[in-house]
C-alpha cells in the first residue's frame, strides 16, 4: 500500500517520540537501588542509594517484654544525631523497624520482609535469643550483615559466622560463670538456687551456671525453678525457693519476670539471700517501678557500660542530650543505651568501609582493636573473634539507682579464661551492713 511521504515522516517521528517516552518511563520507574548503582558502581549492596542507607531492626514494641522497644529508640536517636551531623559519607541513615512481639514465628516473617522487600543494607540489634535463633539460618544464607544482636548466645559468635558481627550484650555463658563466681567468692554463698526463663535465652544460662558451680568445693545447687517470660504468677516458684533456703539466688530472665519473681519472694517475706540477675533482666531503672523500689533495691547484676548518672564522659553527655530530646518519656538508663551503643559500632564500621558492599563492610570490623569511641569500654573484633564485647562489671541497685560495685572483669574468647580483679572491701561492707540491718528487724529486699 502506498503511504504519502508526509504521513510516513509523521509516523516515524511519532514512533521515535513514543520510544523515548517509554525509555524515560522505564528509567523513572526502576528500582532506586539500581539507579544508585548505575551512578556509583554495579556492585553496591542493597539498601544503599545515592543519599541513604537502610538499616533493619526487629524487636518487641508491644507485648510482655515491650520494655525492649527502648533498644529501637536508642538506635533511632543515634541515627538522628548522626544525620544531623551530615550522615555517613554523605548518606543519611534510615531505620526500618518492625514489632515481632518477641514471637519467633512473627520474627521469621518480618526478617524476610526486611531482607527481600525492604532490601535493607544490614540488620542491627535484633532483640532476643529465641527470636534470633528462629531466623539464624535464613540470615546466614542471605549473607546480609547482622550487627550487634541483642543476644549473648554463643551460637551467633562461636564459631565465628562470616556475616554475624558482635553482640550488644555480654556473652551469656561467660556472664553466668562470672555471676556464679561472684556469688561464691565475693558473697560467700554455699547453697545456691537457680531460677531461669525456660527458653533459648534462660535455659543456656541456667545450665552454664550449674556447670560453673560444680567447680567449687562445698557448694551445691539446692533448688532449680523455671518459668515462661509471659507468666503472670510466680508465687509457686517463690515458695519452692523459700523452702530450699539458699544463700543466694541466681536469676536468668528478662525484666518483667525478674521483677515478678523478686516481688513474689518479697511478698512471702523471703528477702534474706542476695538476688543476682543477668544483665538483660536487671539494668533497667523501670524495674524499680515494675517490682517496687523497696523490692528491687539490693539486686545484683552485671553491665557492659555505665549508667548515665554514673558517667560524665563526653560520649555519655551526647547520649543524654540527644536521647532525652528525642524520647523525653523514656528512661535514659538501660535498653536505650543498648540500642545507642550498638548503633555507634555500626556507624563506626560504615566509616571504616571503603566501598558500601557487604564484603567490604564486614571486613572493616577486623580493624576494631579495643575501640573506645562508643559507650562501651572497648570493642574488639578479628577474624577469629566476633564477640565484640569481652568485659563487664558488677552492679547493684541502690536507692533507685544502678551503680557499679566492681572494676571491669574480662574474658579471653580463645581460652575462656576470666580475668577478675581483686575485689575491694566496700561490697562486703555493704553486704555486712545489710545482714546487720536484717538482724535488727528490718526485712529489706536483699
């Protein structure tokens, strides 16, 4: 069929214009990461655009252990601070956080959402041992960097996993051994009771404590009780502990059940033995409200950083100013510090990364050698050490505050050797004062 020259030229022009429009639409509608990669290099990791880095976090924002949502608040607050300073290498940090209610089944679904749909660059500070255990294999297979998990379980660091870097809390087994040692050698306990949360968090600590106590002559475990994190009533466990009449109670639980157990003991008048709680269940000022100030006073625990009121360092001053402005209704001490400190480690690693790929980012952690630029006293990584944190100190709840009562105690991940300093007389003096007070008729909480 004959087509006039004028119509043919018009059709060709329309075709060229349509092709250009389709090409432009395809470019504008493409993935933002792909667009950024075209400008910056095709091997950038997901979650990195020209001006932004996406970081994921999972934890309970509601439910029985919602107190740990303050970890998310701490992360967000530090990201706000960094972004106000210009970000990291020109990139602003954006946190994508979901509420898993401390339920592993929900954690599994939400982890896939972060990695496959939101396409975050890294996972930071995810809460809980049972929840992190549920997604461990998936995250290992994905290869995504997993930084400073809020779990001290050895399964995430020993043996080292290529894409798992550090814990925001101290290793559970080490902490259990140290607290058992403290009960025997500093507090003089011979008969010890063990209470633990019956899950992937509490059970390993209880087992580690029992194993450690076997190494002490003349020391015995006289009672063992367990409970679930969401149990409303722990009175039967308290009665069993009272009947055993231990010299000290080692409690491995998250804050809510730890507070409930000590309150149940208080209610039946069993306040004599020292109550020693693992760090994740004790270093929250909110516990004075959960259990009652009179009840919680005297509780022993351990910590990897000082409480805000106990430190006047520049690092702590920045935290106090920024966090109190971002979240004025949340307590400064406790879980917020966990999130803030974990975020400090992630940001420092980003600063040390030449190119924002997963491999380069993970390799940057090997340059940490007792780094002291965070709230932690020191952070160390190497090819064979993915613990990150290897030191802590003992704390005690006193007059509504959580105060340090020992020098730092460290351990060697390679040998498991504990380096505990000589303990001074102040703690024993406090214990003796408490004992004399009790003999005089005052049934205090310790």
